[in-house]
């Protein structure tokens, strides 16, 4: 398979680590204009699929019917980190929606962020399904099932009507026939989809440029969803994480997934990118995305600066002494 070196990490002038991967960039004509490695390789979306999985809810009137706030609605496409503002909004969702925490298929967990996790453990609090980073996605799944008359039982199974609805939406956005979409099981237990990286980039192009979507209802739902993501960027991850930093820029729609997968689209430029770090690292996402934006001469330099601050190119040890570098080695 065609992988290129995306990142080299050095220490004392010696290469200590290399991150291989693939990148694809496409334009509004759906033509590939940037490529690093084999863009036809099939890649699992993992949590980069969450905006797609949230669309069945945004296609209903659940948000209006139950007076869901914009902060709460953003969680449906989030990989939340368990900060207090996440938990408060999640509790509010459970109070508003006809959903019980015990109905969620995601397993009990502690928050992803260290501070709230350690605080809960020190206070002797038990793990909860609500603390799982996918909990809002599952709350949305149950709410949609009730609203559309689907059975709640086994909503996580591949042949359930809800999951069939989701894969149909993915097929529409990615233009990959359902028969060619590979299906696995994600970390939280629901189906996860793999398509060629090129097609993943196309999906994010349509998030950034919803006028490319023929179905008017789906187009309106995408506009509503992406607007919510941009307005409530910290609900999608939390402070000091790449998704929230990119979504602060109203020109960008972005979401990452486990095992090094990332997708983002640029609204004004009408282009989109998808990438996969083969060793699964998420640590080097800021370096890769910053380099992509620099190489295409992206106008919002503040966004690039924030990415560079998130993951500096200079490596320091625990005492703050400079010991190495992180260098992007790819050219689009």
C-alpha cells in the first residue's frame, strides 16, 4: 500500500520516529488536486463519522420540539472530553429527551480529559455511560428511534433501521454505493464505516459546501449541523484540542476520529481534505493540518498559529530543555 512519510521526529539530530500516512485534497468539481500516498485506500471513519451519524436527528424537528439549546445540539456530533460544561449539557439532554441513561449502549466510562477524570475518581464517583465520549451520539440515536417509530432495542446493530438510515446518508454524501461501504464495529459498539480516503474527503467537501447536496432536506440538515459545530466548538472536543481550534474558524468544518483519521473542509476555498496517520497517532494532527494550510496559502494565519501553538515543532523534555524537533516531510 502507498504510504508516505508525513512527520519525522528527531532527538539530538537523529530520527527517533517517523509517522507514515496518506492525504487527499479535492476541489468543488470533486477532482483530486492534492495527494500524498494512495488516496484510494479504504479507511474507517471512526469518530470522524459523528457528524454523519448526527444527521438523522437534524433531519427531524427534535431540537425544536424538546427545546434543545445549541450547546446541547452540538454534542450530538461531539467526542466530548467530560468537562463540567459537557456533563451539565448531557444531563440537561437526558432531562429534556425521552431517553434513559440505562438505554445507552456505550459502556460506563470516566471522562477523557485528565482533570475531570481524576476529580471524579478522587471523589469516589462511579463510571457512567454519560461520561463516555460517545454518549451524546447514543442519546441522539435513542431519541431518533423514538421520534421515527424505530425500535429502541438493538439500535446499535448493523441491520437496525437507524443504522441503515445512516449508511444511506453516508452513501449519498460520499457517492460510494452502499454495497461498497465496508462496515466494522466502533469502540462504542455501533457500526463504523470504511470508504476510500478520496470519498471521505468528498464527504467533508459537502459539509463545507452543502450546495453540492441535491437533496434539499439533507442540505438544510447539514447547514444546521455545521453551523452548530462552528458556534459551539468547545462542545465538540474541548479547549486545547484540534477539533475545537479548527471549528473556531467559521470557514472550517472539521472532525477527527480514532487511529489517526481526520477530515476537514474549507467553505470559501471550496476544497476539503482527509488524512490518515497509519500508526494511529493523533498527536501529530496539528502539525499535519497546519502544514496543509500553509502549503495551500490559507488566508487565516491565526488558525495556523493556534495549531502551531498546540503542537510546537520544537520538542522539550520534562525540564523544558529543547531536545528535538517535529518536522513535516510531505509536499502536497
